[in-house]
C-alpha cells in the first residue's frame, strides 16, 4: 500500500479519489500524445519533408526544397472519409428514420462534426464523443480529440468505462481538467506535479458519458491508425525523391570535357576557365591535338521506377485504388473496371462503418438517456443509416433500382437506396399527397356534367347485372328477328 497526496490509501496502484484519477489519466494521456501528434503531422504534411543521403547535400539543398514534400498520407485518410456519411438513425421498430434522433443530430451540428470524428479516428486511431445536458436539459454532444481526451476501461472489460477525462488549455494559457466518473463530475487545475479538484457535482446519468470512436478495435492493444503502416513507405518515397532532386542538380545535364589544351593560370596560380560556354559561343583551340567530348546526362528514370514501386506497395497496403495515386499514367478505369478497382476501398469503408456505427449508436442512446427517454435509451436494436459508399453512374444506379421495383421492393426503400435522405423522403410523401389533391381538384373543376353524373350513378338492384348480361347486345336486333322467323317456319 502506498500513501497518496489525495489523503486516501491507494491499493495496488488503482486510483481511489478524483485527484488520483486526474493524475493517473493525465500521465496516461502524456504517454500517447506524442504518437498522436506524429500521425497528425504526417496527415498535414508537416513531418520531415526531405531526407538527404549525406549532410553536405542537406546543407546545400535543404533551403531550396524546404517547402516541398510528397505526402500521400492525407489521400489515404480522405479517400475513405469522403464516403462516410450518416443520414439518420432507426431507434424503434419504425422502418423510417427517427425524428427525435435526427433533431438531436442536427442540434449538435453532427453532419460536419461526425466527419471530423471519423477523420481523426482514422488518423490517430481514436476520437471521442462526450454527451451531457445543457441548461434546458437537452443533450449536448461534443467531439473531442485523442490529444486531449482519455478513458479507462473497467478491469476485464473492453466496453464499460470506469473513468474519462479531458485536459485542455483555454485562450489565456490556463490548464483545465474535467473528470467523469459514474458517480460524479469533477473539475480541476494543475498545481505543480499534481491536480487539485476545484469543483464537483453528481453525475445524474450514473455512467461515464464519454464514447470512444475507434478506428479498428482489436481484442488486445490499442486501436490502430490507418497511417501506421504507410508512414515508413512515405519516408522512403521522400528519401528517393530527395536523391532524384540532388541528381538532377548535379548530373541531369551533359558535362563537356576537353583534353590536350594548355591550362592557363592567373598570377596566383589559379587555373583560368578557358571558355565561356553559351548557346551563341563557338569553342576553338590552336592545338590540332585538342580533343573534345561530353559525358552523358544521368538517367533519372531509375528513381521514377523506384518511387512507382513504393507507391504501388502503399496502394496495396492501404487498399486505395491505383488510379488515385496516378499510377499507370493516371488513367481512371470505367464501367465494370472501376467497380473492380474500387472493391477494396469499398470494403474498407464498410468496415469503418461497422466500427463507427457501434459508437454512434451508443452516443445516441446516451443522448436519449439525458432526455429521460427510457425506451430509446435502451434501444439495443438501434441502427445507423449510412449513405451508400459506392460511386456509380446515375444511369446504372436507376436501372438497378427499377429492376428492384419489379421484385416489389417498397417505394420508400428504393428512394433510400437512390441516395435520398430521410428528410427528402418525408417531403416526397407530402408532395405526392399534395399533387394527388391538386389533380382531384382539377378533375372536379373541368369535368362535364355528364362525366360527373356517370361517376355518381348509383349501383343497380341485385340481379340487374345478370339480366343485363343475358340481354342481346346492341346492334344484333335484326339477327334475333330472323332467327325467330326461321324457327316459326320450321314449326309450321
């Protein structure tokens, strides 16, 4: 047992007081924040730009190429994030999107904020959503970075949280901490090497209101960043590119040489350059034994081939289509070829939907817990309505939907598959009803009296329809008369 500054006894190193939790979570965050910042720097292109083979080349060219870097890390994250969009939630047995959930989503600007959460999760492995209540009791959902927020799971669990905290600086440079525990919420400030709790209040939710939005959760270890496996390749590409630029500076043009020419020196014994080479100059020598020649320029295609190979490896590892990297001449495939080329990217995107969807469902359940909506707060069959991540031509898409209609797929489902949002589908219902009402009013206004009378003719008495069916059709009266006369003659 170890005595702590919080005045309590810490058993087995586990925090017991809010102050101990702040100290523990802060140290846990600091052990990871360097890696998170590294991933962010690679995405932004602020990492080590040019890696030179020798120090003399760095001294000579670092200033020239200081603002240049060949960065594919942003492309790898953005190509997936641009296909991730949430249209709504199903929180009940109703087949349509939940209006209350959509209102919470829009109130918290999550159309845009969710995109930032997905992007940060793919870059750094994790992002966080914090759910709380405002002064009116409405749920407030804030998206937090892994550089400022950290959580601790209960021993033996990968889902239930024991504590969560956010550490941040305000605009005046003052450090703050907000700690969430199941039984309370605490705020504090650092003093020296520890934190001091300045404010505490009960937690009415009785759970830690922080939801990790993880990129790819594993059974053991931390969530994985999409950049972790491609950063070494990005460094190699920058290194080879730097070598190519140095080679272009020194050996990318033909070098001329001359032999058998007397070397002239100045008064200090320094050789004097014999010629001023230019496009309008003619080189000549008096000695007939003088020989002229030139060295071939360096072939930079070897560097290009090596860079293309590294980029191909990066495309294979990241499952990003080759044409995104402008490989193979940058020609984008078409038709069935593009569907095949983007199959890996679509599968990767759907996998992210699976992991992110679980987190967003939990966020929405917490939001309804804030609103005291027990039914939706315990909606374990909730579902995120994702937009289709596959890009297809409009003609192909509509043709496929028309074929689905032949299978009696409901109209609203076809509208959703066509890419219309739940709000648009609701407007479609209202617009169709208004159009039907307008058509009925127009028909009622312009129909003739005869047409209206035909529409309002009362049904006949029972049996009249059968009599009418047995009656001779109009236009056959003459035939009936002839038949009757022939029968009479035979009888006579």
